């Protein structure tokens, strides 16, 4: 064996670094959570909402099917006859009491599947935590959408842009009968604030990603893609510069937010001080 082949053999362990070096120039997969978040898919299961029709009436008819199907036994519903003068829902009855205990919910969404009127659907918001058990039990006050058709936002919930959009898209991916010919074909009622929602196309050709908010995997997971799938601005030195610029912009926004908070606090201190002086 010659000197060169000996040397090559001795240094062959460097081959093990090839993959590591390749990944040095690839975009980061990690995010600065919770400041940054990845976009959510239409089928993301989040906390529920109780929907209303476009005329403002509640969709829930108090049939208790959702409570019956719930495997965690965490829904409590009581129906009541609609008052003839002021009906709450278009049905004979409406959901008088409606509660979901989120300490038990396993986010299976069987309740959503069981509901005959599409009253209960899920938003994409799953980032919430409680400091007491009472807050974990959502009643109608928290679950029914507001007059704009938007979900109520509790102080302990971290809502971001888009978390209340396309709330029920996932359950509409296929036709109820499983017949692909009806996939994405509208067969449901409109919702307050949103009108008739577009069905998700699922696996067929019949899909409109702009309307449903579906994202292709390559848009969501750039770090897992092959080089040819990645936009050149995210690769190599150019990629580093792009990411540095993005991070710089992000830091700038955070600095500005911190400065605004400080200014607001100072103003409040001044007001408090003057109030204390006036009170003396
Ligand atoms: S998502 Fe599942 S566990 Fe949660 S309330 Fe609905 S049926 Fe029950
Ligand atoms: S949410 Fe749906 S399934 Fe549950 S009680 Fe209301 S109408 Fe019935």
C-alpha cells in the first residue's frame, strides 16, 4: 500500500462529517416557539367552537349526540324547547346548557363527526393552559361564536392570525358517503361571518388550496426537502444572509414592542404619581 492510499484510509472517518456539513447550509427546521409559529393545517384539531347560522341563530339543537359519542365523557348538554317568540335555533329545541371539560377532552373530534347540524367544530387553536379547574370547563358563554362569527378568545389562550379560519375544513375533505365523486362538493350550511365554507379537496383534483388554506408539504417543511426543492434564497451563503435579515427584522419588531411597553409603563407611572399627589 502506498503512502497516499494509507493516508486516504486514515482520513476516511471524515466521510462521517459529510452529512453534518451538508446540513450546515440547509435552512433551520426549528422555530423560536412561542414567538414564532409554523402555519397550521386545515385539519389541525384545536379547541371547539359552537357555530351559528348566517342569520345569527345557533346551530346546536341540543340533541346530545355529541355527548353520547364522546369517548372521554367530557361533554354535558341539556336541550330545551325553543321559546316560540324568541327561538334560539331553527329547530324545535336548542342547546340550553353546553359544557366541555378540557381536562378530559382527547381531541378526537368524534363530537364534530356526530353533530347533525355542524354546530360543533374545532378551531386550530390548541395553545391554552389553565391555572384552575373551573377555567378548563368551557360553557356556552365561551364556546358559542360572537356576533361576528369569531370564536371567543379567553385570556389564557394564545390566539394567532389564522387560528380561527377554516375551522371545520378537515371534516369536509371527503363526501359523507365516502363517494369520491362528491368530494369537495358543498353540502353544508353557511356560518355566521364566513358564509358557506369551501370544502377541502383532499386527495382528488377538486381542490382549491388558496380557499381552504391547505399548504403543500414543501412549503411547510423546507428543512426536510432535497436541494432542488428549496428556493435558492434559502440555500448556502445567500440563505444565511436571508435568515440573518429575517432575524434582524424580527429582533427590530421585538425591540420596538419592548420600547412601546416601556413608554406606556412610564406614562402610567407618571399618571399614578400625579394621582397620588392630588390625593394628598
Ligand atoms: S374531541 Fe373527542 S374527547 Fe373531546 S369533546 Fe369531542 S368527542 Fe369528546
Ligand atoms: S353540538 Fe350538535 S350533536 Fe351536540 S347537542 Fe348540539 S346539535 Fe347535537
